[in-house]
C-alpha cells in the first residue's frame, strides 16, 4: 500500500489517498489514539469513492473514532473503463428509456452487476489485509454501503463483525442466495419510494439474512433521500459492535 497524498480536514480527520497495485483508495483516520476499529465503505453500484454522500459518511465515522476506507470498484472512479461495462450501461439506459419489461432490465443488470461483484469482493479482501497491517488499525472490522459486495464479504470474510447495507442497488441472484449465510449483526436501510429498487424485493432480501440481530430502517423518499440521522444511527450501531 502506497500513500500518494494526505490532507488534514477541518474536522480534524486525516484523508489519505493510496494505491494498492491497480486499486486506488482513500483512508480517513481520526485524531484519536490507536488502535482503531475499521469500517470499509462502498457506494452502491461501485460509483466513485469521492462521491459526496460517501465522503460525508466516511468523515463522520472517522471523526467519531474509526478508520474508514473506500476504494474504486473495477471500471469505476479512477479505474480504467471496461468496454463491456460501458455496453451494459448503454443497453440498460436504452431498456429503461423504452420501458421494456422489468424481467429484461433485470437480466441486463444481472450481466453487469454480477461480474462486477465477482471482481470487487477479492479486491476488498486484499485491501483489508493491507489496512490491518498498518500501524494503529487493529479492528474489529465493519462494512457499510453497497449491499451486493457487502453480502459477499459478510458471508465469506470472518473478520467482518457487523454490516450496514443500503438497499438502493441491484443485488444479483447469487448474492440474494448468499444472504442466507450472513450471520453478523446487520442494519438495513431502505428508501420506501426508491424508484429503482422495488420494496418487495428489498424486504425479501432482509428476510433472507440469517443474522439473529438485524434491524430494518425504512424511510419515505426516493433513491437518494436517506436522511442524515441514519448516519448517526449507524454510528451507534457500529459502536455497539466494534468498540
């Protein structure tokens, strides 16, 4: 892991850009003394790690005593674009613009998001290894954000102690099945009027998780309308399980 820049922000949080092989990422750390618990955070669909909502959540968590890390998924953010991914995006936009049946758009999403999860999850494990080798970061480890990758990690990575999922992104069939293997404490956020995520599918996914401690927070509003107080509640959730 090679740090390429650092910036001390006005809330006292240190933001450092890094690269690990071909993977670019950002690590936010507080002024508080080590050792620090760690939260891995990812935007739904693998969007840019500098997406303002993700950065705001990361800075809030770091200011409250966590090391927080985000990376760009393959083909997203600062990563080289993949021609196949671009074709899938264009086909999805056409399908939605033409009002094609939901089953058809789901197959396009399946062909795009499924392989993306398969590529992103191993990278997160590699980054996790490197982060826990840094001085001052000791865990426990939490995960927050992109549901599909989070399911894959929470089901297969024993170092993940708790997870917070945002229900606004498409979850491939493989990860919907894998949800039955997720047993860590879970906080699941659902926007009740999310235009791209049928609430019935999100509720079925919540029901599938094997966690004995799982909490569903549903708020009215569309895809980007998650209220800020859910970030504060998320901090209390992680405090129970990581500190």
